[in-house]
C-alpha cells in the first residue's frame, strides 16, 4: 500500500512539475487532453472548493483562468475576455 501511495505521489509531483514547466516555458509539454482540457479543469474545481473555505476563491479562480488562457494561447487558440469557466 505504501509503495502505491508513493508511486501516486510521485506521478502527481511529476505531472505538476511538467505543468509548471509548460506554463513558464515556451511550449506545452503534454497533449491538450492532459493539460488545459483535462486535469487542469478538474484541479481548478478542487482548488476552488478549498479556496472558498479560506475566503480566497476569487484570487484562486483568477489565477486558474490565467494558467488556462496561457496554455490555450500557446496551442493557437483564441481566448476572449470572458472567463473560460462559464
């Protein structure tokens, strides 16, 4: 069980590291369904729930939208002024 938990934690750390490298780098390192169309949207939902408990939901959601928009723009997608979370 501990090995499975350590493997899951390692994979999560690797995924978040690649996501951060994609955000701060010049190109996306993962396919679209693993980044802005997949896990990033799920991660946004969870962080929004946690941020609501601490009273910082607006700040967290704005940051998530910035990340999504940056990753989508690198794929050549047009991003409008409205949030992509509507």
